[in-house]
C-alpha cells in the first residue's frame, strides 16, 4: 500500500506530497485567524497523539511519544496576509498588512492582479481582485512612482456600496489572503502559504512514517499562531512548556533565480534542507545544528548550510527562554508571494532528516 502512495504522479512528482500540500495550502489562515488550520490539525492529528493540548491563544502542543530528552518539532499555522482597514462608499476595500507596520511592509509588491479571499468572522465571505489604477488611466506621477504604498491599491469584490460589502460579511479587521490554485511543475509545486503549511505537511508525513518504538527522544509537536507578526505564539509556548531542545521548521531562502546572486544565498532547490547558522536576529544553537549535520551525513541525506538576512523564526522565542533551538529551512523560491515554489525531494529529505535525528541516540 505504501509503495502505491509513493508512485510518481503523471507530471513527475509524488501524488502523496502534492495532494497533502494542496489540502493544507487551500485552508485560509492569515495571522490572527488560524482557526481553520487548527481544526484541520485537530482532526488529522489528535487521535494519533499520546497527549493533546491547545493553549488559550490557539497554539497546539501535542506529545507524539517516546522517552528521553524532550524534543519539540514546531511550525507555524498562519500565512502572509492583509486586513481590511477601511471600506469606501463605493465598496472598495483598503488594506493594512497583517504582519508588521503598514509603512514598512514589502508585501505590497506582489499582489496586484491576484484573486483575493476575504476571511470574515466565520470563514471566507467574499472573493475579489487585488487592483490598482492601470493602463490608460495612470497619471505621469503614478507612472514615475517607484513602488506602491497602501493607499495605491485595494480589493474590488464587485460591490457597489459599503452597505453591500457589509451585508456580505466583510468588516474592518477582516483578513485578506491570496487565492492561487496549487500547481505542479514537474517535481516542483507552487502555491500560496507554503510558509508555513509546507512544514506542517512535513510534520504530517513524519507522523505517518515514524516508528515510535524507535524514538530516542520524548517527541512533541507544536503548531503556533502569529509567527509572521512577531513570533507571538512561540513566545507563549516557550513560556508555558518545558522542552530540552527545539527544532523550528520554516521556509528556506534560496539564491537560484536570475535576480538573486549566489553569493547572497548559495542554497538552492533540490539541495536538501538548510541548517541555518544565523539570521537577522540570532545565532542558532551550534551543538544542535552540527548534530543534525552529522546525522544527515551518516544517513546520506542531502543538506545545505545557510545564513539568512531579512529573516526571523519561532526559534528565537525558544532560545530567549533558555531552550537550545535550531532552524531548518526547507528551500523555497518566491517567499511571501502567492506563488511560493518548493521541490518535492527537499520535502522528502526534510522528513528523512527529522526521522533520522529522532531515532538516533542523543549525543552524550
């Protein structure tokens, strides 16, 4: 049965990985509105866990099993998005970023022309398009402007008035996310919310394949809220729970496209998971990082070394609470867009590395 699940799809990839990613990526879950992702994880994981906890702010913490040092493997539930900040009299939605300050966020560069989904109190309530003035209507000052700010674009849901918008369940504070169908390109898969659903998928695949009797650690899973806006869920998790070590999973940066120089990021799709030494905020635990490298080499699992700029992860929170932590970045192109792209072999290699680490005796 397992061999059948791993058979390549008609486009050269694994149906098992593609179908799982498609299911997870299509769930709406902008920062602060992760409930639908939490429901999926609860239905998928709870019956297979030795313990299950959900904290007051929405984090999931669950025990897989095993004995030994208490190891947390963790990823975040939220995705990049926006929030409705104002509804015009004619029914257009003006936006704010769902993460970081409005005037600093770079996310506005990539959404024009994408389909938008509006996430209201009880889920998706409307669809529209991310739009701005274009073509013949542009003035010379608009043509000369180097980039858009948050007053230059909006979402058009086809409404004629503010009242019509509100009747559809759209309100100030509603989440706004991209809606882009997951697509396969050979052995590569592109879609929105790879950050960080692809890593939740990796945890799900590991759960399927893991021999729990072989565990050398007391293995726990964590799924956090609001990573994108300041690792708030991880801060609460690190405060409430005691772990001996933590592995944070997130998208990995790559330099394998024409407009990014290799000297900035020597990592690439197909090179295996990246062990991150440092990012914009912290040096990760060296002993844990080199232990992962040794395990990868011993098991012939491809991996890469990385140093990231303009980047942070939930591992910061665990380090700040005295828990040795490391970041594994699974290589991803076009991060923080609707078309984040991953290579299936990197997904598989990340699963294999986590399984090998969890089933090898801890270093003395």
